[in-house]
C-alpha cells in the first residue's frame, strides 16, 4: 500500500508539471532589459528551443519576458545587446515539459543590425514595420514568420523547417535552406535562394535587381510582375520548368526556357537539378 501511495504521488506530481507548464525548481516568469543608445549597433537574440515573438514598439530599451521553464537574460556588451534564453541542463532530459514562450520588445526606430538564432524554436515578428541595415536569421528547424520589413541585407540560413515572409523590401536577400518550406510574398529587391530539397514559393512585388534561384530537388513557383524588365534563363537537369509568361524571343522546351520581358534589364536565373518549377 505504501508503494502504491508513492507511485500515485509521483504520477500526480508529473501531471501537475504538465498542467502548470513549470517545474519544481523554475520560478515562472523572468524579466530583464537593457537600454538602446546611439552606440548600439547590434541586437542579438539567442532563443533556441523557445516560442518567441518579437515586437517593435515605441521604447528606448530591449526588454524580454519569459513564461515557462528556464530564464532569459538581457545584457549589454560594448555596442551589442544580447538576449539569451536557456534552461537548466538537468531538465533538458524532460524536454516534453520544457516549454518556453518569450516576448522580446525592441525599439521600432532601431535601424542597425539584428541577429536571430532560433535553433529549433519558432519566431514570429509581430507589430509595426521596421527598417534595418541587416537581418540574419539562423535556424536549425522550426518555424519562422516575418513581415513588414525593409532591410539593406537579409540572410536566412536554415537546415529545415517552415519559413513564411511577407512584405519584404531589401537591397539583397539570401536564402539558404537544406530542406523545408519557404514562402515569400510581396518581395522587392535582389534575391539569391538555394534549396537542397523542399518547396519554395516566391512572389515578387517588384523586380529591381537580379534573381537567382537554385533548387536541387523539390517543387517551386516563381511569380513575376508582368510589367517588369527582366531576362529569364531557366535550366533543369532531370526536372521540369513550366511557364505561362508572355515573353519576347521565347525559347522553351521541357527542361529549358529563355525569354525577355520589357527591356530585359535584370537577370532572372532558375536552376533546377530535379523536381519542378513553375514560372508565372
């Protein structure tokens, strides 16, 4: 009877952990912040394994709040503000219970560099539009959702996962993913995209520079404005490229396509090893 009582007590404790989304040793919600000054050139967010929401607002500080297990620290190191989230190492074995929700507020007038390391977590960029010199997103897996951004240089480096980006204006964008799904809508600016496998959907609002898309295997759609000035060159190995574009000097077969829209000013290159890409 004593053993049965202890077993029921242990099970009850585990159920309590699940229900409250906390542990015996973690203290609920932590908050910390650091002031953004004229000397601040970079904000780095290291939030692997967490569900993170980034909110630009009218403030002069970077502030982070966490709900769930672990803690979040915000500190200033020279010209960089670092936001870092972590859990107790001993608790990593119980990752089923290790749920963290982090909200990070950053000044909406900050216009320097932002680095996001999400690891296997999820990132949502919420709120008003923002202008930055540079944005780097590094993800192993998980989900990333970005919108209403104007960035000089944008880099996305991912192993796998799902990425959704809308209303993005850049001088140059680089997308490098091993696998997963990449959806980009209302994009303006130079694009260099390289996917080993998976799916890419790219919809361009305006073409102001070159586009270069490489897909090793998988599926893709590329939606180009009908009034844009570009020269299209598409080449497929064992894959298929299709298009319904009305182009001048059109040359196409199952694996290749060439044509000019408007003045043909900007290069649009599509390279597919295997799989299928539709250009429209």
